[in-house]
């Protein structure tokens, strides 16, 4: 099986004032620490933070999809249903 690029740690902690979320910025290719500046926390709609872990290509797909939905939402497009 071919190595894939993966990210690891994302943690979120809820406390009385809100939530703290953190992630490392390393992505590995197989067992090689290959990419050292991968941003795996994204803010959407000014009130939502998403932390991505696992396969980086899945993260990139979801990031593009959510960005597209946010753009559609900001321009008042018709309702879009997730499939």
C-alpha cells in the first residue's frame, strides 16, 4: 500500500467561558515527517472552528467544500443540501 500524507493531533477542551482548540502543524508521508506548516484549524462563518486530522487530501477536499458553501451563503444562494 502506498504511503499517504496524514496529520495527527487535534484537541478541544470545553470550559465555562467557551472552548479551546489546538492542533499541531505536521503532516507525515508514511513514517517521514514531510510537511511542517500544515494549517489544520479553519474558521468558518466567524463562529465555527474546524480541526482536521487524518488524510490531508480529505482535509483539502472538505476545506474547499466548506469554503464554497460559505461563499454561496454569503451571496444568498438558494439552500444547498449536503449529500
